[in-house]
């Protein structure tokens, strides 16, 4: 597929500077540009590449000021990063999708598969499973009895969906992820631990995307809930009876302990850890490696353990680095005080 600068500008409501008939058929990073590719510039650190890139078209923000001539055709937009995301979505949607059911897949006669679905080789679909239209089940994925999956979902290779869990429409789950494994429930006894049966399920609402090798545990009773629009990165752990609010995003290696409630529109950096039975308010922004021992009211940006205001956190870090020096000065002052005491005895 090939598109002109004029066609692209019309789609993303941009303004062309240069040859409006310049054509592209692929994408490239601005530093790796080549003829026939479209690139984008949104980070000022990469501005110098625009003068040397070989890309045919470059998306730039409206306010970018250039100091030298540029070979590429430019399309100025309000937000270049946002616009390239739209173009990539359009490109991906135009790619051919897999279809058909492999003869090497196992599908229970009691399962219901919607129209235009793809089921890859060695996939397993159990009894009373219901799968909506246009859903893609890649090879070696296991869908246990009683699972309900909506329309337009994608389950990549080696995904496991345990019994009776529910997925909404347009849910994407990447390779190796497990939905509905037992929550971590054990009661101490005199000989060790008794396992507490986990008889609940996981409910994943519409437009959720979950990265590779993540785990969402089934609840002890009731349901673990991932609300609509949530995006989870790779290697994220969501424990039993957790609720993650709409449009919340979590970076890799974040872990949320059992029965915690997370609000809407939150953003968590990598390796954030949240204790059990906490309530995290809407629009809470947590920096990487934050450790959260309890409730947070929401509408705030925090970092550290326990989470604190970023300015205060970085001031404390700066002081921590000076501790050897401060300790030395304190000892010197102690010696001075001792000398003064001796003098005035």
C-alpha cells in the first residue's frame, strides 16, 4: 500500500510543507529513515536527525522551528506522536488477518464459535465455551470449560484462560499470559498451610490489552475485575479479588496484592508494588519502583516507598548521598562540644 503526503495530511488533519505528492509505503524511525518511509519527530532530543534523515515524509509538531533546510516533506500536526499512533493503527487494520479453524485444533462439540474466527493448530477449546465473531485464537492457546469471549478479541500463542472466566469485546492478550489461575490463598495450620479453594472468576471488560507473561488471578469468591480500557504491560501480576479501574495503565513488573481497589485513569511505572486491601483513588500517578503500603486519595503524582511528592523524594535522595559527610561533621561537632564542656568545668 502506498499513500501520498496529501492523503496522510487529510487523514490526520495536518499541513503539508514540501511535495504533497511524495509517497510512502512503510514506517521508519527518524534516525533510520529511508526513501519511501514515513517517520515522526516529537522528542526535541532527536531534532538534529530531521536534517539528515532519508525518510520521504516526517510528521512534526506545529511549533517545531527548523534552522536549516530539510530534504523530507513535512506534515505539521498538533501532536506528532498521537498522529503516528493513528497511522500505525490504520496500517495494522489494513493487514490481512488470519482466518479459518485448523484441523489440528481441539474444539469441544459443546463450544460455540462465532463467524469469521481463527483457531490455530493445537489450540484447546473446552466445553460450553462461547467465542464471539472475528476473534483470533493463536496456536497452543488453552480455553477451559465455560469461558465466555466477546467479539474481535486476539489471544496470542500459549495464552491460558481458566474455567468460566469472562472476556469482553476487543480484548488483546499476549503470549504466555494466564487468566484465572488460583489466587494466593493459604491458611496457616500446625503442620504448614491449608489451601483456601479459589472458586471465583476473572472478568475482563472491553478494549483491554494485557502484555506477555502476565497473570490475573481468579478471586476467592466473586470476581477479579479488569475494567474497560485498561492496559497492562508484560510481567504484571494482578492478585485475587483486585479491581482495576477504567483506562488505568501499568508498566512491566508491577504487582498488585489481593483485594486492592484501583481507581480510574491511574498510571503506574515499572516495578510498582501495592499492598493488599488498599484503595487507590482515581488519577493516581506512581513513579517506577514505588511501594504502596496503604490507601492513596488520588489526583496526585507520587514516587518512592512510602510514596511521596517527587520534589520531597528527590531532596531526600540528595540528602541521603550526603550522609557520610553529615555524619563526619556531626562527630566533629560532638568533639567540639566535649572540649567546650572540659573548658568550662
